[in-house]
C-alpha cells in the first residue's frame, strides 16, 4: 500500500512524497534507495538496506519533478518495555538526502512521515529511537527530553534494560548497554559524506563506535517528557 501527497512545509512545499510498506517494496524503489544511499555514503553496504527493510515497517520517499531526492526508513510500534507496558515507540532508520536538497528540513519531514502515517501515532508520550554514527545525526535527538546515552554519564540499569530491548527491535544481536553501541558484524555500513561542522566534544559519545566494524550508536529520548524516575 502506498500513500502519495504533497508536503506543505516551508521550502519543500513543492515536493511530492510517497510512503511504502517496507515488506512490499518494489525492485525499482529498492534501486532508488541504493542510489541515494551511495550518494550519501562512501563504500555503502547494500546489506544494510536489506536488513533495515526487514525490521522497519515503512519507507518514505521525496520526489522533485518525479526524481527521487530523499528517503527515510522508520516505524511506530506499541512495545512492552521494562516497567513501561504498551509504550508507543518510534524507530527511526536510515535517512538519505540528495546533497542539493540538504538543509531544507527534508530529513525531519521524511522521518516524521515514516512514524505518523499510522493510527498508533496519537499525541501521547513516546520513546524516539535512532542509530547513528555521526554527531550531526545525534544533534536531532539530543533536542528531546532525557537523551540516552549522554557523554560522561553511565546509563542507569533501567535505561540499559530499555536500550537492550530497543536494540533487539532493530535486529541488533550484539549490544553494549553501558555505551549503547550496536556492535557491527565486521563490515562497515558505509562512511557518511557529511560536511557539517561539529565540535570535538560532540564525538565523545562515539569513542566506542568502530565504523570499520559496522558499529552504530543507539540513542533514545522522550517526547514530550520522560516518565517519572527515568
């Protein structure tokens, strides 16, 4: 099933958007994913695309005059988390934007579409989750409430339990709950072609991330606020 419509947000109001179920994506759309992935990552590993399609529910595409210029993967689920039964969880996946369309808010627009085109997404407290390997991506989640991990702060036992469940939802078989590192399988996902300037301290959370091994950092945060005791 697909949904096609036009965005009405700022500078990207003229773009068209399409949402597809990841489990039913066509060979053509998979080729679009791979093309944008390779435009955003050096040595892009296509297996990461296939793994993401197998664990996440939706893919949102953006088009400019019929040409695919961005995509995001994601999902919204009700999950039983430690001490938080039936919790609404947003799982953000890979997002790639054509370099000519960056810094227009397209990253947020596409990510939102993968999570809110769903009756699960009523306005209530939710846990927002993502895996990342660059501080520029981590900035998007640190604006939310009570982000874990936080540089120099060991996650609490409760936070470690929740992180372990979320890592499993992403299909991660080797997770370090103290650093929130999703340990890779020995092959890089790819190396981002990102030109954002970051401060040296922003790399602190990534000290244990080995990109050559295919590692990523799991980050989780709450919207609009964390539950008591978090």
